[in-house]
C-alpha cells in the first residue's frame, strides 16, 4: 500500500504531549494500536510536512482541470 492507495480501513488519530516530554501520535483501529513518540524537533518537522502537503493540495485544487 502506498500514499495514493485507497483503503477501507478506518482508524482514530490522537495527537498530544506525553508526561515524558514527547509528542505522541496515537493511531487506533480495528487491527492496529500504534503509539508513536517524537521529540519536539521531530514533531515540528512532521507538522511542517503536513502543512506543506495541505498547501500543495490547496494549490492543486485551484488549478483548472483538463
């Protein structure tokens, strides 16, 4: 499965600080229970990548389709 592959899998996503000074991205679904911890710098990089991807989608949506 790749970034452009569709899926019928549903999951919940939670993001927040831990009591250990990390940022946790927690994914929970029918067949997955995945906590991922990042230090502040890594979390910032992830946030920047999400913002860049969102901006790319916005830019693409404004382009006329042929």
